[in-house]
């Protein structure tokens, strides 16, 4: 059986099961109360507060105790060029959400964009005071990863968040050149690796101009890719530019990223 046939058959079976048994866990097809998973895979989140713990007021990285929440981390104080980053989950601590994200990215489950997009839309609506002026941009996947997967997960996620929240999403960014997989042996610093790697698609300039721009991604590790996307829009006047990710991962805990398939910035 060819891969495309088994993939299509799997999608058909999932759609059939959804029609007959509407409350199944999207991840394992076990019984569930709603679309956010069974007891084992339950997506537990706080749309108002985002991931738990004391976090940097700008980049949402975890702050060491006893630093109070909202304080700027050393990186944001010293460099200050990272755009504001908001997230729904902590990649290291929220085990169930990590399983969802890995299935969405690496196990041919683009259909998970819908529950994940709905959850992220709740966070977006809790953060954005003027959704009518917002526009969502998916952070473009690495071309090699998009080729392997057959889809660009951040773009699917941006479309799904847009659908749930009633906000426009536009594919306004492109990768312009090859970059090393982030964190690969021999790769340059994250910042040097992605600098100049994105550009604005000109026909979307007017859709982005004067908008409140939200860059949508699955996992943010360093924010270097997000910063490179912000630089790609430098010639366009924006009301604001904020990154919104399913999960925030921490550079200081790299060991827990490996084996988990790594964050978006590690391999797009
Ligand atoms: Zn489940
Ligand atoms: Zn910070």
C-alpha cells in the first residue's frame, strides 16, 4: 500500500470515527470529554496566563527563583531585540501538549491543527485587545522539513487559529535561503544561521501594513527565527509584532529537547 493511499485511508477512517463517536481523543482515539484529549493526553491550559511559573515579561522564558514574574531576563535586558513572545504551554513541563506537538510535526498528523489551533486561538483572544486589526503569519518551515512532511505546520496552525478566532491569516513570509537545522553539529549560532533567511512576499505587503502582526509558530526555543522574521518586515509600518507559539522551550534545558524531536527552531 502506498504512503499516500494509507495516509488518505487513515484520514478517511479518522473522519468516519469522528462522525460516529464525536468525543474521541484526537491523539489516541480513546474516550474523551471534548476535543482536547482523553485523560492521558488532556491539553490543560490557562488561556489568560499561558504556561506556568515566573516568566520574563518580554520573551516568556522561565525565570530562576526568586525573581518575580514579569521581570526582564538577562538576554532581553542586554540585547533587547527579541520580539515579545507569548505561548500556551511549557514544552518541558506539559507532557501531553508535547506529545500533540510531536505528532503534529513529525507523525503525519496535520489534522491536529484544528484542536491545537482552537486552543491557541483562545490564548490569542485573551491577549489581543483589537483582533479586528490583527493579521496572523505562520513562521515558514524549513524547505527540507516541508518536503519531508508534505505540509508547513506553522502555516496550517496560523490558518486554524485564524479560523477559530475570526482573524485573517496570510502567507506573507518566505524563506529565502537554505539554513542549517538549528542546533545541528557544526551549525553557526542561531542568530547567524537565520539572519536574512526570510523575506516579505510583496503581494501581501498591504495586508500586513499598519496591522497588529502575530507570528505563529509551534515551538519557540531562542526566538532567533522570530527576530529574523521581524527584520524581514522592517520596511513595513506595523502597529505591533508579537510571537505566539503553542509552546515555549528553554535553551538552558537542551537535553530535554533532544529525543523529543526538538523545537521548531531546531529543525523547522
Ligand atoms: Zn488520548
Ligand atoms: Zn526575556
